[in-house]
């Protein structure tokens, strides 16, 4: 059940990150989910412990973990855009 929740939340966070980065029309649902889940996992394990919270991958769905996961998805999407097109935006 935790995996299903993480995929849904990761998909929503990836979609929000793609809207913020203005790349929503260039990527589909699959890439939104991948960027959201990987960005959430990386940011959750790297940044969230410094803030005193739990990562979203452990099932914590509070404001702090969702915000950090969204930030991680935005950063990961910026890196993907930099590699694919040579610019962040």
C-alpha cells in the first residue's frame, strides 16, 4: 500500500514540478511519476533529516516532507532539462 501512495504522491509532485519548470507539455505521465518519485526519494533522504522530519518514502505525508520532495523534484527536473537541452528552462 505504501508503494501505491508513493507513486500517486510522486506523480502529483512530478506534475507540479513540471508545471513550475514549464515543461508540462514536453513530458508525459510516466516521466512525471519518475521525476516525482526519484526527486522525492533523493531529497527525502538528503535534506529531510537535517530539518528533523521523515522522508516521504517512509510514509510521512506532512507539509515538511511534501515541500522537500517537491523541491527535490524541481531540482531533478532542472538537471534533466540541463542534460537534454543544455539549459535549465
